[in-house]
C-alpha cells in the first residue's frame, strides 16, 4: 500500500474562567470561548513525509498531535485493527471502547516528545527554547483514540469529528477540565519515528510540541487498510485548569 501522509493541528486556550471551544480543521485559538482564528494547513500527498504549515497557530499556545496508542502491531499491516487503543477493536465497528494501556507505546511516544522538548528547536524559523517534560494522561489518550478511531472508521481526515466534535469537546467529554488544549493529527506515517519527524519538520506542529502552555499529553493511532491513508494518528496536549 502506498503511504500518503497529512498533518493538521488545532489549538484552544481558555483565558480566565471562560468556557472556550471551537470546531474546525487546521489550526485555531480561542480566548474566553469567543474568538477563533482558523489557519490553513498544506497537504502533501507523497511518500509518507507530509507536512502542514499550521499558519493559524499561536506559537505560545501549542497544538499537539496524538500519534499514540500503539499495541506493538505493525501499523503497515492495516487490516482494521486498532493498535493505538490496544483493545483489539475493529475501527469499522465504530468507537466507544476504551483503549487498554500500552506502556510500550506510551513510553516511546512520550520519550520522543520529551526528547524534542528538552532541546532548542527551530520551528520554521521560530527558535523555541527547551521546555519542561510532559506527563502522560489516560483521559487525553482516550480522547486521542476516540478521534483516530473515528477517522479510521469513517475514512476522513479532519479535526472535526464525524459527530461535529472538536478536540476541546472530546477532551471535556472524558472528564478532563482544561485551561489549554491542542491536537495534532496525521495520516499515512508508518511508525512513531516517522510521524514525529513529520511533525517536527512542520513549523506549526513543531510549535505545538514545544509549547510551554501544555503539561500533559496522550496519543493514539488506529489502522484500517480499507481507508485512503491506512493509519490515523492523534496527539492531544493539555494543561488542567487549576
């Protein structure tokens, strides 16, 4: 199967005690639940090294992606399995299941993100200093799995879910009370190394990974060989409201 890769980012920031949220593809920022700024992402249908420009993202707000979830299954095997959630669920059966913990994947993804955050990064000409390491959160992992499973189930690629959900509503639905939340998605990359390379080489996604506004993350991926891209990745970043 020829792998095609795409990337998108989405970011929300809650100022004060507002209840911000906004759906949409590409990148966006919401302050006090009022204003949105929708950016544009470029899609590069080549051999698995897709990039997006993430031009609507505030570098301080970050964005996040969820390439997580894996169960040790080779994503290139496809076949409708859910390596991201580790639950054995076929994405074509729909969502709703809770991914079983996969500490191997969690460790790999978290280590990759924190290794990037530990060093200065040039995000498309914006120099980002080292920032503190993130911790893994299972509610954010579930939000990521929900969206990856949705994309693999319904064969689409967007931050907006098949039920019109956004990253902010998906995270809230897991019971997570956030002050900042963001999402990176990708499709077509074969493994964690490949998807992290795509994200780091994309300025907007790099800025999301390097954002000091986030303290926690979760990630997931789901494969379905009958879909356009075969594998769908989601990273969710957030900071809990204090």
